């Protein structure tokens, strides 16, 4: 038995395997996802080709750790973390970029409007691509997008969009570039109304959240992410579907989704 997901066939057990890339993008039911807003969708020309050491490039409808090289070999047969290996990461071991991201960033609190805007924008750029591509180009994206300073980025115009479309250092997807600028403008509009992006996001923090024991326990989205996505869209943000928003919630520590037994997750819980 297999379940159909965007760009993938996901076996009930095991890691996803690639689908025929001619498959219809309407298999995704997230109306704010790039499948519906970007004609090139997950098959954009700059799609990152995974190496043998990491799984296929995954869409945000699949839990994040699978994007980072998580392997069934790291887990027990029931998918849980081995208690005999307390220092084992729940994903990313073997890839220096992923290891650093897992150990130092994923699931830890993010402070500041620019930092939060960056995470939202990076999630949008990742849609349909692999996270490794985003991490490798992160420094260039920061430089190209004014370090995600909302005021500076909000001032970008059509000339800047065309300039970025010719910049080979960034992910050259017009709709994603335009969404990044729109999201900066939406952030500035929140500030003009006496609100902040941080307050909007924090208002949707789950009252209770249990860390997953296996990747299968990790949801693609939650009632809180759906509500936050709805409020972000109302505020003028783009590329903020419930699944993309939940991935952001995971990344910025609004929820701690490190698997039970992962030392990084334990450290976050103890903070």
C-alpha cells in the first residue's frame, strides 16, 4: 500500500522514493503551495539533485527530518530512537550542513523580525526543492534579500526582481522572489498597525505539544498551523500554506519535534 504525495510515492514504511516528474501537481491540496501558485512548481529548473547519501528532494508535505538525510538505519525497527545511543541525532548525521542545522538551529527559538521573516521566506524557497539547496545558498540569499530586513526588502521594486532573476547565486523563481518582497511588505504593514510578526506567530503556539517518537508521528500540519496560515494570508503574506507554516513552526521552536531520545530535543526541553 502506498500513499500519494506531491512529487513522491511514500511507502507506508521506509523513505519516500521519486515519482514520475510528469505527475500532475494537483495532487497537493495546499492552495498556497507553489504547486498552485507557481507554474513550474516542484519541477523548477534549479531542482536540486540528491546524492546517494541523502533522500530525494522532498516537498513540505513530508516531515522535515526526512529532508535532512534521516535514515531508517538510525532507528529501531519500530522507528524510535535507540536508547543505547543517547548522543544520536534524530536526523542529519553524516552531512555537515545538516548536522550544524540540526544541532544549532532546528527547533530552537528564533528572535527578531528579520530572523522570523527569513525563516518564512526560506520555507517558501524550499517548496518543491531540497533543503540542502536552500542551506547551501543561504548566505547568498541573505545578501540578495538585504539580510531579510523587512524595511529594506519591502522597498524592492520590479527592477530588483529582474536583477534577482539574473542572479545565479539565488533560487531564480519569480513568484518566490515576489513573495519574499510581499512578505516583507506585510511585515512592515503589521508594524505600522502596531503589531509584530513575532506576536502573530506566538499567538498560535500550541498549549500542549508532545515530541514525536517516530517520523510517522510527526504531522504535516496542525490546527494551529492552519489557523496561523489563515491569519498570515489575511495579513498579506504569500507561500504560507498550513504545511509550510508548520515546517516554520518546527524550525523556529514554536514546537519541539526532535524525536524522543534526540539530545538536541532534550536540551531544548530543559532550557
